[in-house]
C-alpha cells in the first residue's frame, strides 16, 4: 500500500490498465507535492502558534504585574482571567 488512499486508488487504476505508468507517476507526484505543501503549512502555523503563545505568556505576566498595583475587582481582573484562559488553552494545544 501507499502513503494515501488517493495513491492506492491511482495504483488500482494502473493495475486495471485504466491509466498508463506515466499518468500514474504524474498523479503520485501531484499528491506528494500537495502533501509536502500541507506539511509546510502546518509547520508555518505551528511556528505562528508558538509565537502567539510566547506573546500571550508575556502579556499574562505583564498584566499580572500591573494588577498588583490596583485593588481587587478592578476591570483588570477580567483581563487577567481572559488571558489565563487563553494561555491555558494554548498550553493544552502544545
């Protein structure tokens, strides 16, 4: 078997003589290119998510430090809760 069900279908067509060897290779090459592009996109998104996680962690620390200068129940309390929830979600997705 191959890397993908789509490739399996192409090989089956070739085995049934529905397509030529050249067509089979071209279709497989196309699928491999699409797969490589998808992997590159995932890698780019993973890097972006990591950058966002770092920025969120910095924002969390900065907001937490700022809140220490104010009394409890300030509007900043809601901000820190939102940032904590987002940071927690980012960490769980890591």
